[in-house]
């Protein structure tokens, strides 16, 4: 396995990104706060109702996702930490053990096609309090100048 960091798409909020997930059978959307330029030298507490600047990732044709521990204080207990996984980052895991285990399950399907598995990628987002993993064909990304709650409402209408 090889962990590749996906850089320069957004600057993760290291305090409270407050991720929100929505999904249907084929698409999964996750939105979270990103850092924005501040003119203040004093750290500001994020207000999830009024603050703006969020990132939206849309994972297309996803097969599986998980969301939960570890957070930034326990990430070094995760098996992928030995590959260099750190908090507040976005990764693709090449030669994924999770994709392999899902493919092993799928082999019993009468229409099993090993070629379809070459289209899937293993994505990992590490936040402050939790981690998100997703097996999907691809993703789209955009930044929005709105609050997390307004963005969640938009996402619900998008699905």
C-alpha cells in the first residue's frame, strides 16, 4: 500500500471543520469548514451558523464509506499511520487493503467482473475529531462561500 497526499485543493480548518455527510445509492457529499484568510492576529472561534468558506467533496459511484475515529489525538494508533497518515489531510491509498477485501466479497456475484475494480480508489480525509474513508470512482471538489448549515441544505436538494 502507498499513501499519496492530495494537496493544494483546500486548507483544512484545524480547529473544528465540523464535517457533514449526505449520501444516496450512488453519490456521497461531504462538506466541512476550511481555513480562510483572517486579518486578525488573534485566533477566532468558528461559528458554524454564520461563518462562511466551506469545501464540498462529491464522491461519484461510491461503494462504501466510514466515518468516525480516530481523531488527531489517536491517529497514530491507526494502521495507515505507519504509511505517513496525519491529521488535517486528504489522501488516496494505492493498492488498498479495503478495496481488496470488498473485491473478495464481490467475487461470489454471478456477474463478477474484476476489471470494474480498477475504476475504484480509496480516499481518506483526516479531520480534528474523526476520519472519513470512501471507496469511489472519482470526486469533484468546490469551495462555497456559505455556512455549513446552508451548504447542507443545498446538498440535500442536490441528491
